[in-house]
C-alpha cells in the first residue's frame, strides 16, 4: 500500500477514536453533576435557637425603654451547611434611624454571614420598640475585692482612680442605680494590685441594672496588699561580756521581765529565736550587778513597745578554796623560871573560804597557843588553841595537841669559902713593942 494511503487511514482512525473519547467524558461530567446535585439538595429548616435582636442607629438623645424579644428564623441550604449553622452566623437588628420618642413597630432584619445559608423566614417579622429621652446622673464608685491573698497577707483599703462616674439611660433605669461597682480579683497576690477593670451599675440591694451607659466604662483601681503583722512573746536572753575578777564566778543571772512582745510577719515569727539585751559587762567585777539595759529583738522583728528595757541582775560569788598554813606554837602562862620544849613546834592549820581572802593570808595571820598555867616540870600534853580574826572556816588543826617538856631551872653549883686574911703583925713595925716614954 502506498504511503499516502496508509497515512490517510491512520488519520481517519485517530479522528474517530477522539470523538468517542470526548463523548464518554461528556457523559461522565453530566452523571457527576446529577449525582452531586442529588446529594446536596437544598433543604429548609428552622434554626434550633433564638437570635438576640439588637437595636441599631438609636438617636443620640434617646434610648430604648422596652425589651426587644428574640427572633426565630428558617434557613435554607445544603444539608451540611444547615447542620453546621450557629447563632454567630446571623445578625438580627432593628433600625431606629431618625425615630422620635415613643413606641414604634420596627421590622426585624436578618443577615447571614455564610453565603451558602439563606434566611427564608423570621418570626416575629416586626417588634414594638419604645424610645424615651436619655437622662444622666453622677453616681459613686465602689470597689469590690474578689478572692483573697495567701495566708499571712492583709488587704488594705482599695482605691479607685475616680470617685464617681456618669450613668446615662432612660429615667426609670437611671433612677434605680445606687452605685457603680468595680470588681478586682486579687487571688494569690502578695504585692499591691493595680488593674483597669470594667464597671457595672447596681441597685441599693446589689441587683444589676442593664440598658444604661456608664462613662467611663472602665476605671483604674489599686488594692494594697501587705504582709500581716503578728504579735508574739519571746524569751529574753541577757548578753554578758567579760570575766569577773580573779577568784570570783557568776553565781546567778536574773532578768525582769523574762519575756517581751515582738511584732513581725508570720514567717519571721515562726523562725524567731530569743530576744537579747545590750551587752552587760562583768569584767573584773567582784560585787553583784543590777542594771537596766535595752532589749534587742530577734532578726527581722521589732519590739511591740519600742525602747523597752529589762532589769538584769548578776550575782557574783567568790570561788571557795582550801589552804594549809604551818603555824608556830606559842606557850602561854608558863611559871617563872621554867622552860619548855614543844613537840612539834608547828601545827598545820587548814582553812576554807573565798579565794581572794585566802590569797592574802600567811602563817602570821593565825596565832596557835597552848596554856601552860600550873604546869610543873615534867613531860605532858596540852591542847591547841587557834586564834583567827577573819571570816574563813578553820577546817582542821593537825595535831590537835602537842607535847611539852617542862624543865625547872638548874640548881646552882656549891662554892668553897674564901680564906680569911690574918690580922696585921705589929711586931714587924720599926718602933718595937714598948711605949715611947
């Protein structure tokens, strides 16, 4: 077959197949539209809830004095769109443009925000709206605090940025308004709360008053929040410095009063220890101390009575010691001419008393004697007597008696008489023995 004929036959076959393909595609589109249209058939149903009707374009010197009833509507659209419809999809209004004071019958206008859902009917189709002149009145502002701060915190007096606001509306409603309330929530607050809050009109019994205008609609409010101040009595621990004089010790410490009232936060009081005093010096003291001194509260707290003082009394006592002194024994009352030997010549005198008093003693501070009156020569014993002018206690004397050896004076040794000289011999003279005649 010639090439020209073969090409012509191929072209004719392709043109026939294309016509068949286009015909099949067209039939498929028609079938799809038919099926889709049957599945999305437009339905009409009543909306399952009422719509709030709003008055718009109210003349500036007038206000609505009547309640506008809600509206029920029927809507149309595909099943899915109707099922998903909500009140937010519609706006119901009555237009009061240019109307004077009085009662008017106004048609309700409904618009749908969803283009696939249409409004088919509305009940009622119109409502009666009463317009009255607007009056204004200045009313006080009251701040109401909601909830509480944590334990240990106090709420102060709340303050509003302005004491009054202007309430406007129809006369009978404005007359009901007793105050405008600003509510502020301070739950959990531990510092001052500053907030801008909306205000609401209230009657004298606390009921809300609607359909009035409040100018300004919000105000600034401050609610002071501060930690509570608690009181508690704590013990006073005196503060002493230095050491007493040598030989003395602190015997007693007394204070009057023994407690003091402090103030502070609950947390600080839970952690508080004792109060103290200004330092009281006992350095080199040997006599008791009585002094008034200032009280220092625990850290983080203050005295309930600033400047309070306490009487601090410190009793000092000398340390008690013992000492032994070797004191020579004296003999008193020994008869004339007699001599005595003492065995032992010294005795041990043990004393007890304050260390400072003992420190100044020596053996000469004591006098130890034995009484020898009436003793005759020989060996005997005699009790010890101790004389001491101090306030110390004599614990013991060792030994309690001594031995005495009393001796008489020695007898004088005998002496021979001296020979007498003979009388002078006259015959020895030169004149002889006769008279001189």
